[in-house]
C-alpha cells in the first residue's frame, strides 16, 4: 500500500489538474485530450507524462491499458475525469454546440468500470450535480458505492482551497482503499486579488493593447475609444457599469432599463476579495467582471493564469490570445488539484 499513486488525467486540457497532482506528489502517467492545441502546453509543463490525443468515444479500454502498461484492480491507480462541461453550465451557452460533451462522464465511467482503480476523481460544473440523473452522475455514484468505494461529492468554492478566485466546482473523490471519505484540504486563509496581482507581485502597469513578447504573457487586447471612456468612468476597486448608466453617450442600448441585469459586465475586480470565476473570456471587459481593479484595461493572460493559481513559470502555447485564454479559463486551478491530491496521498499513507 505504500507504493506511489499514479494517475491518468482524462480531458487534461492545458494541464491544470495534472500539474497540481504532480505538485502533491502523484506520478502522472498521461493526459488524454481530443484537442491537439493542448499538446505543447501540456508537454512543456507536465514533465514525464505522455500526451495522448484521443476522442474518448473512440478510445478502447484495452488500447489504453496496453499503451500505458496499466493493470486492472490496481490500488495505486487514480483515474481523473474533468470533462468539458459547457452543456451542464448555467452560463447561457449554445447547448447544441456543446451537446457532444453531454455524455463524456458516462464514457469516463466506462474506463473506471474496466480498471477498477484505487481512486477516482471527477471535477465539473455544479450543474452536473443539479441534473445528476440526466448527466449520468447519479448512476455513476451508485455504481461506485456498489463496488465499495467511499464517495465524497460536493460543490466546493476554490477560494477556500488556496486559489485567489471564487469558483464553484463539483468535485467527486472516490476511494476503495479505506472506508474514509476524502475531502480536499482547506487553506488556512483566503487569498485575494491584492495577494497575487499588482506591481508588487511582478505585474508592471500596462495599457490596453499591450503585447508582451516574452513567455510571461502580460498581454492584453486593445479596446475602442468608446470602451475606454466607459472603463474610465467605472469606479476603481469593485465598480460596475452603473457608473456610466446615466451617460447617454456611454450607456449601451441593451442595458437601458436593466440596471439589475448583468451588473458584472464592465465591472472591476476588488483588490481585497478573491476574483470572480475566470472564464475563457476573461480578456474581454464586456464578458464579465474582468476589468483590472485600477488600470483601465481587462486582465492580461498572465493575470488570468495567476488568478487560476498557475505559477508564473507555467508556459502557455497557442496561436491566438483567445486560444491561450481558453486553455486557462477551462483549466482546473492547479492549487485546488494539489489539495485534492494531498488528501488522496494522506489517505493512502494511512491505509491499514
């Protein structure tokens, strides 16, 4: 039982979960993803792990077993499934486009049933729990319990776990090694935007449109003169679009008479609170509360990554600003993943 835990990370993306698990002390064997655009970022940061480009609908259990030299019923094996979750999100996305992601959890379950690993981790949007029958989650949990796994499943806010961001995520941790319910390890204090951003934390002041040619990626898109006027009106440190609601030149037609709708649009972050959820569009001031607390611009790529708890040394690769931001916004915050991994290791060490 003292053998080191090894993990396979399904739907690995840019490696947030894998990186956190490695930092916890778990050996990551491979990351699996259908997006080729993830490969370079994943391989550059998750040392020693293989990147397997595969559509999980087409991947066969025996094929994965052979490729990674896995064995069934391995108590030291951890299978992780953080499937794309647009279909179950409360955010108003195009459900037709995301429908193919609807059954990914069911496909992941197929590998869990086959390998019967010591541990299973699933991370997703809270919506997968709200619709647990439709999403297949309820049947999956019942199967795990029948197979004598002790199952923890709950919506956690990552700001309680060392991530400077309020991000609610469904997390399932299943364990058939002990009869104990495993929960992520909480942090002693909440981190705020001030703890990680600003010039004292290595982020020099920049203007909208600044392009950072280094791998630090302190880059931010340009904005129109009208958008800049709007942002300048928004109060520093937590202001919102109501600051320009009564200005006929600046008010947007879609918000006339709707002061209580979408108030975070054009909103600034607060210095002394965790940031709001970092989405794939965190670089756009019109897509949420993504304006810097005092500078007149959206968050830079590196600032978004830092609020997701990626280290400043993490390398990102992509052909566009939006593409890299998508990798960051879709990621599991590495610090949260690390605290899940540490809890699993603690359970493994204490197993009788």
